[in-house]
């Protein structure tokens, strides 16, 4: 049995995508201050319940609430309170889901399952919609955890009477959930089964979206789903408003007709009174409809804003990807080019410890050497991407023979150009305006040379230089050590002396 | 218990192999050229015109036009969710249907040409007759025939709601299906030819080289052009609409996660278990590679012999792909993104129905655009290229009536652009000399051509007008060209502003009419495009202070305000 479980483990590991990482709890703790990251229990469980069983907890909560009308509890672990007060206006009612002290829930996914089960059963949402709303509800309640200031601004007194600073919302740490979690589900009092029973605008409050944007994927897919959900809400309300508008227009037409009739004939005062009453009623309904239509317009504006935010975030990902691609292109050391890994392998060391190397392309999958350059004595361990080619300093035949600048084809690694002039094998190289600066060697004397892209030497310093010197280009000047240890200042074009900094 | 555990191990093992295989395939992706993000799901197939401009609709209630390099050209507000793919007419007008029952005809510059309100439910994918007639099916069960100007010619009421796009066969017969499992055939004048009761729900028919219909209904069924049932290849799952390769092989994916290749005689050639349900029709490329999207967010590329070649991942369901002549592949996804991939597989296959809705312009007609090498185009060219100014004007008059919706010509917009380019530049860049004198200089023809190009409003017309402004020395022609350019409006890459600015700098104070027209054009462009090119400002300021008429100076000031309202101008 143990063997079998071990095999399952191995297979599961194999099934994971190559990029999968383990959750680093320490790292998560570091980011706690700036980001909603739920910390879930990672250890062994004595008893494992299925996702369906966990979701059923939510459904049972809904049943318990239905029985009582204002509250319910199940297994002495989870409670639900319906805090609806029709006498107070302008603020939200709420369903409050409480995780009680005896509850053992220790993963945010399970809190979401319970919430989704509740929303499905109590408010008639579809499975997918309930799952989405539950996710937003948990993030919303984590963002405003313990923020009584915020809650009191937005929720009715009855709702506030059920929460305090310690239990309002949900903590991001699973061990703080039992006995200290009261999640608010903002409600509008409408019929069951209507998409807008739950106030989605509140769940997608600016801070909630900001939190989601901190996620690696900026919460984009969830945000898109929420926009689509709101879109359906609006469509449903628009349909209602449209049929209501038609009904009221018909009523208005009938009323006007009646009024005309009354004008013509001698009307009984009771009839007139009834007509006036009817007109008042109609006007009230028309005002209500206008208010509804205004709400729809506001909701549409809200959706448009959220769409724009999502589009901008998606496009920023493209820009980031472009930047990364650009940086990658500029990388001069070991890099993957066209899915290939360039690798410099040490070939030999001379008595002084200097190395020569060979350059190969390795296919990372399935880790084989695809090709090795025929240029077999590359000095040192460095290669450079230069004008979409690869530049190295390589010896002619063996490590002791003169070295030259050599350009290699990026795919075949074959030599496609070589400087006529010898360079110091371990020369520092620098690049500016398409030119290559390197120390050139002539019978034991070292000068600074400037090569064009065809590796032709088109300038050489009069002054001798320290062959191991690094050099720096600044504006039109180049700084390099003289053999005496002074710093020579050379013209970057003709390499004539422009100054000297004495040691 | 032990056997259960071993079963789980076996399942997981194969799952791991599949995942590993998928990951390896994903490493081998073809290049993603670009992505275009919208504000809603992209459920319908993108259409592509002869210049590579991509038109598609998003659930954010907009029709988009995107340039081949991935930049937005314009967007058109639909005020309702789309319910069809865009269809590009021969004159370049883009048709799109909506859930609200509205059917829009949008000019190539994004302005509304006309709108037809079906009042019979959502407008589904229409088919385009050879004479420009639009056969528009609606979910309410009525198929409308509209002429190219949007006027109703006739209507046909099916027994139930229509459930498919319309397709047109070789003889012009119109085919579509309804929710009560019927397949209908109408003749081009709207009379019913036949109706066939099918064994399952019916999709959109594809028409084979033999004129037979291949349609999804409990698998794939073949029906002859006179309604006779030929064969039935049963698939035990909901099947996507089929496409047909050049060798007659029918390709369709299904909800059971299998992709099928079926011969034109109804025999299975191969089937491939992909492991992901397919609802959308596939597309076949020139090298017979098959591209198909799945509900598990992937686009699969399958070799002609039925092996997975590579996989591309989106974030949500991948919808119907379209392949263009230059080897680009475009598809939308439920993740709100239009993806553009560069293929190594070439353009679309040369088959009778290689992609859904037949071709990239979505004519849904057998032979589609191939039918358009018509006598009308040849006659028009003969008139335009003649030496007679009267015949040239006759050609222009025909074209104008066509664009204005008064007279249909079976001429593709590409031919119109070709003819208008010739007439607008004849005597300027196309010169005929006789004894050292240009003998084909017709400024009035050029002027008239420019006016018509402004109405044509295509990307091609735009480019021709820029050429005229740049090359023509006749002030009146230039003035007309600039005015026409302003009517088209958008200047996505800033080329028009640069050209106009250059010509303004060259112009003398005497060319007041041209300067005024140029400034008006700049104002129109600035209204559409906003602040783009700050190098314009000093030049405009010079005009406001220069030796020009009051009208011109005021116009320059208006352009300045349009370019940089408020604080930007102060800067």
C-alpha cells in the first residue's frame, strides 16, 4: 500500500508542468503587508472530505437559514445570519457567513466552496457564477478585514451589530479563521434567482481590484468573468426596464385617451378622482423606472471602466513581454537564442592557468549537444552577441598561437570573419557605435585598436597600453591604463591621445 | 482497495505522459505575431480583406478593424452583442449581425452605411450572392434577401427558428437549417426547392466540388443538390460544422474530443483522439495541416495524416480560426483576445470549402471570390483605360453608382481600387507622350476619381489619395484629394498628416483653396485621432500669423484647438 502511494506521488510529480513551484511560506509572509495571500494549512489531514461534501456545508447553511428566516447554524461549526433591515435606507443589507470556533476549515478554496454552495442554494446562482462570486467575496472580506470604519460607512446598523473589529471579514491566515470570521455578502433586496441579489459593484470595490492586480496574472481571468457576469446582470435589467417602459407607455396612452374622453363628456367627479389617482401612480412608476434606468447607466459605466482596466492590464503584459524580449536580446553572456543554449566548455589550461574553450549549442530538451564550433581554441570563457553574430577571441591553431577577433554564425557556429590583426588573447572588449575596441598585439607591444564590423582595424593608438587593462568609453573619450599604470585618455575615433591622468 | 489504487496509478501515469507530451509540444510553438485585446469574448470568426485588414466582433459590443501588424484601425459601436462573423462585401463594405436583430453595413473607414432591422431575432451569418444579394438568416426563423444597398428583396419563413449560417451552392441555391432538424434549399428568387428532415440537430452545410452538401447532423451527412440523402457517417457526439479539403476529404471535430477525416464517400480515413472537446469548425492550410480550437483553451495543429504537430495555448476556449493567403492565422478566444500566428503551412487550402464560411471574406458561397473575374470588371477596365474622356467618365459614373448603392456591379473592390488608381494618377504618374507632350492629362477625370475614392473609403483608396496629393501638381485635384482624404478620416500611422504637412510647406500663399482644404482635412483627422504629431504645431502657428486670408488663419487656429485642446496647446 505504502509502495502504491509512493508511486502515486511519483506520478503526480511527473504530471506537474516543468514550471510548477512549491509554495514558499516564508516568502508569502514577507508579502503579507502588501498583498492578500491566503495562508492555508499544508500538513496532513486525519480526514479528507470531498469538494462536494464541503460545498454541501454551504447548501445546508442555506437550508438552515430558510427554516429560521434570519439565521442558521450547522454542525456547530458554521453559521449564517441574514441582516436585512427595510427601515434603513442608503446602505447595504448582508448575509453574514460565520466560521465558528469548532470549524476545521483550513484552506481558502474550501471557504470558497462553502460560500459558493450557500450562494447557489440561497440565491439561486448557477454553479459557475456562485464560484466566481465566492472568490470575490473572500478577497473582498480579506481586503476589509477588521475595517469597521469601512463597513459602518457602507452597511446598515443591523449588519454592524453582528460584527466587531476582531471578526469582521476574513483573515488571510487559516489558523485565525475559527471563531473570528464573519464574511459579509452585500445584498440588495430583490427576488431570489435574480442575478443582482448580490451587489457585485461592492464586491469589486476599487481596493479589491487593486488587490487582484497584485497577483501574478493580475487576476485578469477572474476580473473578466466578473465583467461578463455584470454584463448579464445589466442585460437582464435592461430587458426588464424595456418591458416596463412599454407597459408604462401603454398605460400612459390609455390614460390620455381617458382624459380626452372625460374632457368631451360630463365626467363624474369620482371618475376624475380615480383618473388623477391613476396618473399619480403612473408618475411614481415612471420615476421609479427612470431611477432604474439611471442605475443601469451607472452600472454600464462601471463595466466600461472595468473593461478598460482589464484591457490596459492585458496590454501592459504585452509591453512587459516586449521589454523582457528586448533585454534578452541584449544579453551578452550565456543566453538562449532561438531556443538554443550557447555553452562555452573549457578545453585546456596552460601552465599559467589561462584557458581556451570550445563553444557549443545545447538543446535544453532533450539535453543534447547540437553542434560545436569548429573554431576550437577560443580564448577565455567569453563570447559576445554582435550584430546578430557571435564574437569571440580565438587562437589560430593552438593556445600558444596568435589570437584574433573571430565572428561566428549564430546557428552553425562556423567562422564567418576574422581580424587580420592579432589581438591580445585576454583583451577586454568594448563596443560603441558598431565599432569594437580591443587591445592589439604586435611583436610583444600592445596598443588599443578599433575594428569595424568587418573586423578591419581602422584605428590604432600611438600610445602603448597595459594589455590587461579594462577601458571605459565616455562621450568621445576612451580611458585605458598605460603600461606605467597612468590613465591614458584617447580620442574614441582616431585613438590619439587627448590627455593623461598621472598616478 | 488495492486494485483501485493501481487503477488510479495507471490513469495518472497516462495523464502524466499526456501532460509531458503536451508540454513538449508547447515548446515547439509557431510564432505568435501579436495579440489584440478587446473588452469581451471573441466568439465569431475574423474576416480578412484583400489588404490583410482583419475585421472581427467582440462581446464588448464593438466591431473592430485591425491592421495586419496588429494595430487598431477603428472600432464601430454595435450597441448589442454580435451574433455573426463579419462578412466583407465585394465593394469592401463590412456586414455584421447582432443579437438585437440589427444588421449593420459599415464602410471600410468605420462609418455606418446602412442598417437593416430584421425584428426577427438575432442575425446569423449571411451568405453573399454573386449579384451582391445578402441572404440573411435570423434566429426567429426568417431568411431575408437584401440587395447590396440594404433593401429587402424577399423573405422566407421557415417552420422554426434558423440554427445555421446560410451557404450558397454552385447554381446559386441557398441552404440553411432550422432548429426543428430541417435542412432547407431555396432558389435565388426565394422559392423553396426542397426541405429535408434530418436525424439530429443540423449545422451549416459545406458545399463540395460535386455540389453535394456536407452537414453536421448526428455526425456528418451528405445530401445531393436536389435533397437526396447520400450517406451518413455517424459520430456519437455533437459534431462541429465540417470543412472540405482539396482532395475532397471532410474534416470535423466533435464533442467527444475526436477529430475526424472522412472521405467524400462517407468512409473514415482517420480519427484522432485529442482529449479536448471541439465545438468549432477546423481550418485547412495549403499543406493540408489542420487547425482546430478546443474548449480546453488550445489550438491544435494536426498533420494531414492525423498526428498532433503542435499546440498553442490561450486562456479560455479557442474559437474558429481563419487562414489568409499570406500564411497568417487569426482566431478569437473567450479570453477576450484575438491571436495572430505566422504559419509555416502557407495560405488556405485550395479545396472547395477549406475554412468555415468558405473564404476569408466569408462569402459562404461555392467558389466565393473566384467567381468575381466577371465581364463587368473587364468592361469597366476597358472604359477606364480607353483614350476617350467620355468613356472614362462613364466608368467613373458606374463606380460611383455602385458605391452609392444605386447599381450593383460584380466587381471586387480590389479591381475598383486598381481602376481608380489609374484614373486618379493618369497623366501624373502614368504619362503618355507624343512629340514631347503629355497626351493623357485629364485633370477633370482625376478630380472626379478622387471624389469617388473618398466615398470608397478603403485603405487602398486612402493610399491612392496620398499618392495624388504627393504627385499631382494641379491645385484643384490636390484640393479635392485632400477633401476626400478628410472624408475617410482616420490616420492610424500618421502618414496622411505627414503628407499634408509636407504639401502645406511646399504650397505658396496663392494656393489658398488647397491650404484651406488641407487644414480642414487636418481638423477632421485630429478630431478622429487626437493629438499625435507635435511637429504640426509650429507650422500651424506660422499660418495663423502669416499672410493668409482670415478664413485660412481661423481654420489653422481651429486645427490647433482640435490637435491640442486646453493645456496641451499652452505647452
